[in-house]
C-alpha cells in the first residue's frame, strides 16, 4: 500500500534547501514538508539554551501536525546543540546535519582545512570532538559568520550579492597565517552551499567544499529502504512559522526545490 507520510526537513530559514536537493534527487517520490522557522531566525547568533528549548518543542508540534516518517534537522546549529534532546523527545527517526569534517580531512592534501559555520556552531564541543576524531593531524581553522547566512537568504529572494560583502564576511578566516595552505573548507551551515560559487570567488586558491547534504541523502534513503512511496511525485509544502509573507519573495526559489505550496504555522518569536 502506498505510504504518503512525508519526510520533514527543518531549518531556521532557506538553508535546509541545500540538504533537501540531494535527498530529492535520490528519492524523487518522497512527499516533502519543508519547515523554515523564520519566527526564530537567525539561530546562529543565539545562545545554546534558547536553541535547546525551542527546537525540540517546535519539532514536537510539527511531528503531531504533519505525522512525518522521518525528520531531517537540516541545520548544523540546531543539530550540534539539540539533536540528542530531539531524539529523546520524539519516537521517530531523526537525522541531524553536523559539520562534514570527516570527508574534508579525508581529501585534504595540505592538512589545513577551514570550518565555516555560524558563531553558535563553530564554538560547539561537538565540533571539537569531530575535529579530534577525524582531523587530528590537520590544522582546523574555524570561522563563524552571521552575515553569510543573511546573504544566502537574500540570494534566494532574488537579490544581487556583492562580491565585496562575501570577501568581508570571510576576511577573518583568510587572515589566519595558515589560510593560504587551506585546500578544503567545510560548509558547516546549511545556508552556505547556496553561496558556494560566491565563496570560491572570494578565496584566492581553489578549495574543495564539503557539506552534509549528500551523506544525509544516503542516510535517509537507507533508513527508508523498506518503505513504500506514493506512485507519483507530489508537490512539496513549505511551512513558515512567522510571517508567511516572506514566502512571496521566495516563491520562485521554493518552486525550484519542488515546494509549490506554502503554509503558515504560527509559533512564538524568540
Ligand atoms: N542554516 C543554519 C545552520 O546550518 C543556521 C542559520 C541561522 O543562523 O539561522 O547552522
């Protein structure tokens, strides 16, 4: 029997679309609900306690409403802080997005890698553990940027991105004495793959970017391997927790990612 329960993707904004895209490519018939917590946006400049309280509560509400078969927390900030709490609270598979340090370290020749995330993500002990486990012999340069998150949001609203803005946002990373040797950069915020071209243009040398998207797509396909899907693909739904009007400017971008319908689910602002 066809099973029409969706996969629910969750982020503070449009960043999770970079995780949705590879999953849709592997599972084209999967029904999708994409939730942007724009009432809580941005996450990256908030404290751990706020994220740890908000994300499990909101995902609990969303799970009741949309009855997903699986949830993807398509946000590094929320995952590195609240993944364990969400798993403990909900009785369904939860896939998190954590910085793709392992594939970057596996491929780096120079053994200097960058980790570009939000301020909240780059200071997490989770990142210390990943660096120690997978990149123990690398110099790991971390940089948090809230501005890059705003620029990715603007790009998906069709606004032009000034190259100078991207250069300024990553200037502290490039100012590090080892930065010229860096040959791999972990895009440890799901918004940043949406700016990969702009980021490469702002870095003097060619670098390899890694992000969690492809690995998550494979994990979702594995976890759902014995499940049925509807016979035909259905239009995905984009849900906004704040001002559904934000969706007007995003409509074209959302449609490119298969999200043809927009809904509002009001959740208190932080
Ligand atoms: N996309 C989110 C992440 O992966 C965070 C963006 C924000 O600051 O809200 O970390």
